[in-house]
C-alpha cells in the first residue's frame, strides 16, 4: 500500500510535563482558511490550526521549545518560519504571496500497460516559482494536483506555462517522476503496475532470535521519495514489492525493541532475508531516518510517518580507539585498535582498515615515526566516514628536568629553592617539569615522589613539607611508548616547630609495686620524658630542674626528694630539638611523708580519783602504737602541773608494743598526793627516742586534773573532785582520733 501525504500527519501525544503557552497572530489581507502547523523537528510534537475570516489564528497550550511553523493554502506560496516558544503572546504578522497563474490548459492521460488508470494523483511542479518546504526555503516548486478520471484523463487549467516537473502516484502502480515535461500537447504518463517479480520476503526477529510477528515493516524508495507499507503474508512474513533497479530502504519497528533498517541496492528478482531488532543502540523508535532530502513534492509533506518524525541521516561517525592513548609505541611495538566506538543512527554495515582488514578490531606493529592508520565506516544507508590516526614508534627515552620555586601565594612569582628558604608546614614549593622533553614523541606523564611519603602527578605540581629534614624529590617522566627517565633534587626543609613536652613519674613501694604520679620522701623517683616528641623525628635533649637545687639531663632520670614540701616541688623539663627549638613544661610533684611510728596515750586514770594529802596513788596510762612497729626502748613520763616537774617514768620495750588500735600497753607510776588541785600529764616517748616525723615536737601527751584534800580540812567537809580530761594539743586530739580510726 502506497503511503501518500494523507497518511503522514498523525499527531504525536503531548508532553504533559513541559511549560505551555498560548499563541496568536494574523495572516495579512484577511486571508482565511490558511492551514498553520507548528512542528518540533526533534520530538515530532505538533499542533495545527487555521485562520478565520479576518486572518486571525491562535494556538493554546503549546509546549515551550523550538519549532518550524508552516503557513499553507492552495493558490499561495507556502511559508516556513522558525519559532521559539517561551511565553504567551502574538506572533509576527505573515503576508502570503499568490501562486503563479495563467491561461494555459495542460492535459493528458495516465495508463498502465496500455490500460487507462483512474484515480491516479498527477502533481505538476513549477520549474520557475519556488516555495518553502519542511526541509528548506524556496526549495520546492509550487505544485498543482488533480486526479485522473475513469478514462485515465487528467486536466489542469489556468496554468502559467507548458513545462513542469511531474509526479504520478497510484495505489497499484509504482510512482512515476518526470523532470521538465513539455505539456504543449497532451502528455501520457505510462505507469508500471506493481508486480510480484521483485517480492522481498522478510522475517523479523529480536536479538535473542525470537520471531516478531507484530512488527511494523515498510520501505522507502529514494528515487521517487515514496513510502510503501509491507503486506502481511501468513503469521510472521512481511512482503514488499519494489520496482526493478531501484534502491530501497527497508525499516522494521517494534515498541519493545530498537528499530533496524537495511538498504537493498538495484533490486532485481525475489529475495528472502531476516531483520534483527535491538542491535543498534542508537536506534530510536520515535524517529525514521532517510538517506537524502525528499524531492518532487515529498519535501512539502509533513515529515512524519505513522507517529514518527522523519530525520535526515547524518551519516556514521568513525572512531578509532587503541591501547595507546596517544598512539606512540616502542620501536616494533604493537597497538590493538578498535572501531567499536564508531556510531550510526541507522546502524553500521562495515568497517574497513585497508588491506582487506574488515573486522571491528585491528592489530598492527610499527616502526619509524610516520605511520598512518585509516578506518572507513559505512552505515546501512551506504554513507561513509573516514578517520585516521598517526602512530609513532619511539625508541628514545625522554629527558626529565624540573625547576623548584618557593611561593607564598598565587601571585608571588616565587624564588628558587635554596638551603634556607623552605620552612616546614609553611612554604609552598612549586615543581615545574615543563622543561622535560622527548626527541621523538612527547612526554605523556609526570610522576613525583617528594621523599616524605607523598606523591603527585602532573606537569606542574605544588607541595608543602609538613616535617623538617632533607628530602630527595624525584621526577619520573614517561612518553607514550612507555620509555621513562628520572631526575632528582634535594630540598632542605627547616624546622621551626618546638618539640612537645610531657613527662611522668613513679616510685616503687616496699611491696615492689610501681606507684604512678606519686613521690615519697627519701625514696628514689623515676622521671620519664618519653611522652615528649618532635616533628623532625631527630634526637632530643632533656634538662630537668627539681626545684630542690638538683638539675639533671637525660630522657629518663631518677631523683630522690629528701624532704616533704607542703606545696610540692615544681619539676621543670626543658626539651631541645636538633634545630635548637625549645619547649618546657612544669608539673608540681607532691612528695608525701614516709610512714613512721606514731606513739600516743589513749587513756589516763588514777587509782583514787579523790585522794587525801599524803595518800599514795597509782597513775595509770595506756600507751598505743600506729603506722609502724618500733624495736627500741621508749620512755613514758608522768608530770605534775607542767612538763618540767616529773613524777616518774617507765621504760617500755618497743618490740612488745602491738601496732593498731586493738593493741596497747598499760604503764603506771606511784605518786604521793599533794594537797590542792593538780594536772597530771603523761607523755609517750618523753625523751624523743623515736622519730615520728611531722608529729615530732608535739609530744604525744594526755592530761587529767585531780583534786587532793588537805589533812587540815574538816572530815565532814564535802570535797567535790572535779576530774577534767583536757586535751592539751592538737596532736593529742589527733591521737584520740587515731584510736578510733586505725585498725592495725
């Protein structure tokens, strides 16, 4: 079935997501019934309207975008303009020009195999007056059309001349085109009937070899720009019947697969073949590609078939890729080339590397500097594209060279690196390898090793050294062939960062346990500066000041504090690095008192609390020991009213004292009572035989008052004895407290 212009203008569905606008305008001179169509040549979106009596027309809900807009009316030359829609509003007024007319009558007959053909469409085209088409401007001769009657006769009146191009279409005949036909007399168009002589039987499959029985198959005859739809034979065979000697393009479409197209050149005789859908990734189900611009009136038809927009095939694009990005190899080296990156919207039919190499892939070895590889790609329409690459065989190593500049900022021109101007974690050094070269090809890569564990790539790079030291910066360059060369330069980075300072200390107690961050008088304390450090990683020196007149050097030192300090000792550590950067830290070390024996009197009592003058009474005391045992003798003294008048004393063997609250020893002396009220003092270690540390000098003592009745006092006089235990010193209170606290 021949697809004439009447079947080409089916509307593509709207895109609901696009912005939409209302447009309007006029065709001048009150020109009514002008058909106006806007068409998006990319997507196929279109709208059509016509002018009213005053030439006014309008479009509503037009998607934003770029369009072709065509004004067409019988008797007038068609006008095509470009239209960009981005807002509501009127369009420019259009003035249409009347088509040429005359007084000549043109007539003739249409026959097929000597038999009159009725219903044939005869179209004549002016060879002198041209109008716009959908494919160009002033590229289509103005046309007149008529239909042959039952006897095959056709007639045109009021024609402007006698010479026209002609086109004759008939459903049962092949389209007939003729150029510059002389109609000075009746002209017969002899058509050829469509026959089965050249039937093409087509089966359609998908890429998995599944048969497709609901494809859309049709052909395009380039010589007369005509479309013909295939007829279905049986369940899955499509029949097309092209004219002998024509070149036709056969298309197969299906909504679930990418379309395919193939060219049949110089058709002659019947043939059967398969078409495979889905093999061309660039195939577009919404687009039909034609090999050349339509001619003889077809260019004036709306460029759509079914629901697909018609585009001109732009031809293939050939592309060569290889395993060498810049196509440089070593002398005698090989490159594997691929044409797989070549593309075509209608599919590629062949690859040609020359010398009968027609595969997608091509491999070759190369010598010398002048080698050209050429690839020609042909698409399914016969259009070609050729690309070439030059291959160089490089037997020479590149030359590596670079400069080094210290820069403070982007605008700073910089100064050459020297022995003093690169500062750690501050200076930015710019390394520039632009002077590197290759005599045969070119340097393709630059690799940097900065000697500090960091690397980079690129012709020009910048780097800051975070740590001081001497660093060997190595540049390695490579050419496309893989030949390499290296060079290096030393960078001295100066240290301005002081070391970090920290230390800890500990001692070992009598049980052999290490006690951290503590010190005891008279016990060696280990000081360790191992927590200090420096970014240079070089050796450090350590100076210690213990604030007791002692200074020492070394990472680890041992010092003994001989005395207890109530405020602690300010221990100062000064650390110096190899660049004489210094830092210090002071920590206060509290030095605790060493454990010593603690003697105290826990109780003082009298054998008679209300004696008379001259009576002998026993003064009894309980001696106790805390903290540590003692081994020597201890004197316990009893005193009257003050610590100068001794009543008596008792020597106690310290080894018989048991340490702890539960222990204790009773000591006593006799005293002949003296009339009056007195205070009896008892003192533990009254002769200071035992070193009790901070308790020394406070004499562990206890006191108690006693009243002695004078003999001269009347016997019936009531004597009230008041016994008062007085804690003489803060130390005595401490001992009483200890008596209730210490458990051993």
